[in-house]
């Protein structure tokens, strides 16, 4: 544990200012600069080797590296098609149900939540809700009754086109749409799936749905910047051009093979270092309540990419300050195998001043020269310091704004960090044998033709 002590209080900063991205990465320990050279000394050779293999397409699982330059390679006509499909759905529907699970669900939901108002959406934006990510009969029954009171459209997403949960949801919702809209139902349905394989592709061809392709070389959890995320987000009113602009900037900024000038590789090597020192749980922490689903997307990305062969960092997440009053106790004082990464948005768009009160019965007048966000930030510093003192290595990832541009940047940052981190741990970042195993079990237990016999 000795090496790690030197890293407590580590601060990993991304400064994104307007269109000009400036990566200032002061690695600090209690105000003291820690030379990145510590990470370079430990990881430089391996990181460079992995970087070069990824670029040459010779790393393990390289067939799934399509996401790496996709923000630059996405053809303009496909982006226009996506925007056109989104506009048509927006014109025809007040409610759009997006069906999908895992990588075909989490990214869109995460970004939608992170960028949407808390209570009231803009009047011209349709409501976008999700299905197929659970198998609750009550959810389905209530969803259908809700859909019955709205003009509805559906986006169904599945790369394999065979995943049980969304397939069941789509069968039920398709029946609803056909009963409700008759032969014009297909005009209200868009399918996003493999270019040629899977039951969903077959169904889309037979029924004449508009379709978008999930590129062959991009796996589910790396697909949010493809039509998988872009279409639902455009429907929800998110500026997907800005999202892609942020991701493109990240592709540019994070292209160096040198740890010293690549913040994603710093984060990845730091994680490996922490893991090797016995810190095998990472907690992603945020003080923005609408960031909770982003945590879920991040958990899938790292969990499915690294958790293999009895190895990997377990990705957990907290929403502070809410969780300071629940999991905070464990983080502070439980088993010491945790490290924490705070995602800190430094420039909040909206704020509210604490009013002063004549009587001051609640004794809060000492705060009346402050705003809610200012106190939130003080809470963050208080928690970071307490956790650090409690023996939790703390990293802070600073992002200027919680807007489409910066979220696009952050998405790419985490994808690249994750790939490097998994490779550093000797894992293929792009397969998910565990998920496949459970999927096969489901087919066997539900007696899907072909699977019962195969199990005998
Ligand atoms: O990352 C992955 O590949 C998986 O988690 C998938 O996204 C998830 O299983 C859904 O698969 P599909 O899109 O094929 O329905």
C-alpha cells in the first residue's frame, strides 16, 4: 500500500472551455504537483505498446475498435438521415418509446437525463421513455395504458436482434401499434440493428420499418455515439451535433501514445495501479442528481469490459449528497478496498441563492450569502477530504459544463480509458462471455427451440 499513499487527493482535471479544449492535467497531491512521470515510469512502455496495437488493429478484439474514430467517420448523410428520422418521429408523436437493454439502452437514457430539465421538458419535445430493459408485467401493463392516451412512436434497438427482454417488449408493443394504427403502424416504428442478421432485421424488412445500422465493428456498450444513442437523443431534443463535436474534440485530444499528454491513459494507468495495490472497487461519484443514469452507463462500460477471468475493478456509483447519508458510512469507514472518482461539473448553468430570514429560527442565516451550488461544492470538498482521510484514494475529474459538447467529450474519454484500462489488465475490452452465458441459459430455461436439445 505504500506507493498508493502518495496518490491520495489526486486530481485529474479536464478543462473544457467553449469550443477550445484545453487539457490542463495538474496531478496534485495536497497542492503539490505529482510528476506524471510516476505513471510514465510504471506504465509508459505497456501503454505505448497497447496504443500502437490498437491503432494497427492488432490488439485482442480489434474487430470491435470501430468506435475509436467513429465521431470523425460518421458519414454526413447518415447524420442527416438520423436527424430526418428524428424530426418525423417528433412531428407524429407526443410519446416515443425506446426499446432496448444494456448498450442499446443505457447511453441514450444517461445522456437524455444528464441534459434534460428536471421537471418540465420543452413544449415541442416529445416525451421519450424506455421499455425492454425490464421484464415487469406491471411496468408493461401501465406502459400500454399510458401509450393508449398518447400519439405514439417506437424506436426498437438491438444489435443482435435476438435479446429476450427487448424482443418480448417489442412483440407486445408492436401488437399495440398495429391495433392502434393499422397498416400505417410501420411508419411510426424505427429499428436500429445489425445490417443483415437477427430476427429484428428480418422483422424490419418484412414490415417495412425505417432502419439504421449498428456498425459491425462497434459493440453495444461502445455504441452510444452511433444511431443507437443519436436517434433517441435527437428525438428527445438533444443537440447531437454538439455531442459529436465534443467527442471529435476528444478523439483529437486523446490521440497521443504518451501518458504525459493523454489524460485517458493517465486515468487508465492509475486505475491499474490502484487495482494492483488491492483497490478493487471504484466508485464514480457525482453531485449532479441528473447524472445518476450516466453512472449506470459507466458501470456497464467498465463492468462488462474488465470483469472477466476472476479479475477487474468492480464499478460502483453514488449520487451525493443523497448517498452521503447511506453509503457514505461505508465509504468512510468500511473495508478499505475502495477508490473514488468524482465527476465535478465546475460551471453550473443554473443556481439559486439561499434567502436570509429575519427570525433565523433554523439558524441558517450564516449561509444566506451563498447559493445552493456553492454549498453543493463545499459538500463535495468536505466529502473528498473526509474520504481521503479515511483511506480512500480520491480522484477528481473536472468538466466545465454539463452540456452536449462536454458530455460527448466525457463519453469518448471514458470509452478510451476503459479500453486501455482493460488491456492493461490483460482483458479483451470488447467481449462479454458472462452476458452471453446468461442469455443462453434464459433460452434453455424458457425452452427456446434448439436450446433444450443443445443443453442435453
Ligand atoms: O455491451 C453489450 O454488448 C451488451 O450489454 C448488449 O448491449 C446487451 O446485451 C444488449 O444486446 P443487443 O443490443 O444485442 O440486444
